[in-house]
């Protein structure tokens, strides 16, 4: 997202305008919270459902904006952690609220959402960024060491959390036992933290953007850190926005499930909707970075988002599963595993040379299109 998670280093965060009292980033969370008060526990009509959907999307964007400002205030690497945790709260909140509702397919919602996030980031964001960069600058140049390390971490996390449950035998079905789930959660968190340290402390130079001419991009001008008062305002608005997101997601649950069913899509497509909503700001940020000849930033955004989606969401869902009723299905089916395997192979061939053309971008986008099509027609 428009986030600076531990997959997003480019010499310092690029911050939007700081919040003003009457800016949309302040008004939207407040209005979303008011709407939540008036809709919670009540039956709502179609028009109100549409209004709630817009308020939900606006609250997500506002939360990301305020998280950026707080991150800029506290600095790296703590800023990256603040942003990652904020987005994970949004993603987990959406997943848990839908799982609590207990609709059809809710037992596999965490798997569907995390897998969708991996496919959207590693194919959609990467492919879009490479295509934009190649069309504009003919050849995209990036740091193979950093991008390769990030991709290897994503592949390992995906295998531990999404592939292994299909093949373990202690419990029937694509489900971990409590001990196996605890191991996968701890391993995911450990890998994520190690990558954070690698990217933000030990080997920051591996993640610095290069121009299309292969030159290292010097530190760019950034906005001055926000004042303590503005940072505190963003902290308050971030909390309000996160509460509004989770609450409105609960209110919108029947509409989301009914909408997916009405168009004839399988229940698993709800996870795709959640992933698209959560990753929208990051997709826009990656496209803008590619348009400025900063492909490394786009790749940092893509792989960093995939890492956070697995490395933080799976541990959070593991803890939440203590209170959730019913099974937690994490194992991918055969079609999903094929798509994941092809994505890892293609992404490896993309990042190893340290340069790419519009062909690689098109290949990744075709893989995304295949994922979306098969999510609708499994």
C-alpha cells in the first residue's frame, strides 16, 4: 500500500501533506465512525450499504495516511513496524469479522485472503510497475540482491503457512494441528523480523533504488518530520480509522457475501475482495514510483506487502483462532499451488538479472489475470 512497511526502503518515506483539521484524512474517519454508530446492529438498505462501502474504503486510505505520518515522526525502523502493524490490524480485522459472522467459506477466508495478497503483490503490483517502467524508460533496473532476498522470504513464508497444511498428516484436510499452527506462526514472525533488521539496519544499500541508467538514487528531499501535535493527531485519527474499518466491515459483511453470491462467484472470492481493498493504496504508490524511474521502490512495496500479509497476519490469525469456532483451513488446493509455484519461478527469473523489460511485466499481469479468472471459475 502507500505504506512504508519493512519491505519498503528507499532512503526515507515519502510523506503526503500533513493533516489539517478540515482535511479529508481527518473528516473521513470521523464520518465513518459516526456512520458506524448509526448502523451497528441495525438492518440497512441498499443505499446505506453503498455509503458504508465508500466509508470503509475511505477509512482504509485515511488510516494508511495517518500511519505514514506517525512513521515519519518516529523514524526507521520503528516507523516501518508501526505501518505494518496498522495494515495488519486492518487485514486481520476484516478477516476475523467475516469469520465470526460464520458465513459460507469463512473457515478458509484467512487462506484465501493471504493467498490473494501474495498473488496481487507478486504479480499485479510487480507486473504493473515493470510494465510502466519499461514503457516509459525502455528498461527497468533494480537491485537483484535486495529483491531476490525479499522474494526468497516470501516464498518460504508462503510454503510454511499455505502449502504445508495440505500435506501434513496429523489432522485430516488442509488444516494444521494447534502445535503446527503455533510453529508456523512463530517461524513466520521470526523470518519477518529478521528481514526487517536486514532491510532497515544491516543491508539497507540492497534496497536503495537505481535509475534506468543503473545509477544509485541519492536521498531525495522529504517533508520535515511532523510536529508532536500533528503526530498525536494522526495517532488519534489512526485509532478512529481502524475502529471504523473493523466495525464497518462487520456491518458490510452481509452485503459483501450477498454481492459475491448474487454474481455467481464462489465464497472464496470474498478473500480476493478484502485483499484488493487492503492493497489498493500500495498499488497506486508502486505505479507512481515506477513512473518516476524508481522500480526498486515498487518491488520493495510489492514484496514487503506480501511478507507482511503472511508474516504478521498468520500469527495474528493463529492467536485469534483460540476464540474462533470451527476449523481454520490454511492449505492451498492444487490449482492455487500451481499458480504459487509458477509465480515464484517467474518472479525469480525476473529479479535475478537485476533488469527487466515490458515482457516480464506482461507475464506477471497475465498470471494475475489467470488467478482472478480461476478465482471466479475454479
